[in-house]
C-alpha cells in the first residue's frame, strides 16, 4: 500500500528496491508540481516572481516536454510527438516556456498529465525490457549514452529544481506554502 501525505503526494518507499525508490521519488516530485499548480486560473498560471519570467504554466509545459524528450525521444529513440514535432526550436529554444501563456489552464494540465501517463507506460516497458542499466537509443555527439537509471535521476532532479521555483511562485499568487 502506498502512503499518501496531506497534499495527496505518494511517499516514496522507505525500503524499496532501486527501481521502486527511483520511481517513487519521481512520482513524489510530479505530485508536488501538480499540487503547486492545482486550482489556479490562467492569471495564477501566468504569474511571475521578481525578475524571472518563469511561470507555473510554463513549468507544466516545460516538464511535459522534458518527460517526452527524455523518455520517448532519447530512451526509446522515437521521433518527437505533437506538439513538440511542430516547434522551430532553433527560432525559440524556450518555446515550451514562452508558448504556455497562450494555453488555457485546462490545456496545460492535460498536456502535462498526458505526457506523464505516456512516459510512465514507456518507462514500465523499458524496465521490463532491460532494467535500469538499459542504455538510451540515442547518444550524445561524443558517443556517451545515458542509462535509464541516469535518465530517471535526471528527471527527479529536473522536477525538484523546478518545484523549488514553483514554491516561490505559488506563494506569491495566493499565499499557499508548503515543503
């Protein structure tokens, strides 16, 4: 049975194996983002703090892209899927952040939730096919190839870093505080 905290986040297992622990921490970080972005209207998702143009809506879209890029494109070697395949990333390398202002809260939440559901399935497939040691199907130009383990740790790090930003932005919107 999974323990859930007062914000609805699943607690990572205290004595799980490596796979369960990594996936538990990734799901905890995902749930933290969902909590920080919950119940906000378009203005709340577009709010910024100080000099940073970063928004909660931008974070949802960016992390949907990060999930898709690392799991579908890098790990599984697939071509980018919509909407990422129609973006001119050279013209706007931060399109995911910038374009979020044009999306409704429903579109942003759905895009992120769909991306998470899709990558959960692809991660489960990869674990069943080769475990955490499995190398990604794409490599860096220098020939180095990350393992699934590396990619999962990177996703946890990406969420954790942005969840710190989300804490500050959400508190500025309506005073919601928490971890």
